[in-house]
C-alpha cells in the first residue's frame, strides 16, 4: 500500500518551483526521478496563493492533494466530478480551474488519468475512463495548461485489492 502525504500550500509551492521531475511514459509506471534544488526566491507569492486555492477547491470537490515522488497529485472522485457520463460538475470545474492556476504558476506540465472500478465490461470501462480523461484534459487545455497526456485507465490501478470499491472511480491529475 502506498503512503501518501497531504501537503500544505507552502510545501506544494516548493514542489512546483524546486523540483525537476522525469517520469516514465508507461501509463502504469508513474515512477518519477526527482532532483530537488534548494528553496530560493523562485517560490513566488503567486505560486503559494494558487496552491492554497488548489488545496481548498479540491477539498471542497471531495478530492485531495498529495505529494508523491516529487510531484503534486490531485485525486477527484468520479461521483462528484461528473454529473453524467463525462459532463463536469460545477465543483469539479472550480477545482480544475485551481489546478490550471497552480500548474501555470509553477510553469508545470500535467498528466490526466481516469479510472473505473471493475464492474461492467473491460471495454465499457476503458471507453468511459477515456472519455472522462479527455473531458478533464479539454477543460485544462482551455484554461491554458500544458497537458502532456490523457490516460483512460479503465478498470486498473485499483485502490483496493478486488477493484470493487467506489474509490477506484476517480480522476488523477499529476502536476510536474
């Protein structure tokens, strides 16, 4: 089981400005090598403010912001992110706007991945997760974010062992 650290606005701002991250292109491999530079004046007031707004908006949308492998990962539950199919909820749009502001303030790139539980057919889950990842990607691109990849993970990368938990139905946004 992975251990996650919920980060404060200041810590996330340090990650945005002080880390250089290289990740694998494999969708399942999200391993990252991180080089951390000493904190300098490059941690701007704008980055700290946008990160605080990010944490606040994501929490209000039922999600969480964590630091993992030198990146900032935003996880939003599908039940609160999408109204039906791939239509974004108002709370999700507010959270995504904050993701966009934080990513732009840190001059960062973003990867979007959507996952389902293992109920239903693999084909249906793959299609649904792809459509949802693309909806989030389109919104972020419209907001001026450099999105490098949208992954429809389907019924994979489970949080629980059997893939049945509703927590598996989520969107993960990695800011590098």
